[in-house]
């Protein structure tokens, strides 16, 4: 399964400013901006886990069809 990190950041941005997201996931704000613009393809492993956790909390409807 591939993760579209750009879409993850854009979805989160619909719920909170990326400055707030960066604080919550302990990630650099500019890194999230670059990911949302497609200039960085993926975050570090730990930042990615925290982003996915926040995404699951804020965008649960986007996780309904995922099968593990």
C-alpha cells in the first residue's frame, strides 16, 4: 500500500492550519508545506506515523475502505 503523503497533508490542512499540525506531530512546519506542495515525497518514519494517527482522528471517513 502506497501512502499519498501530499494528500494526507492537504486533508489535514482542511481541518487545521499546518502550523498546528506541525506542533501536534512534532514535525517542522516547512517540511509539511513542502510535502503538501509535492516537493518532498514523504516524511521521516516517526513523523509519518504521527501524521497518519492524526489523519485517522480528523479524517476517519477516508479510512473506511482500507483493508489490512
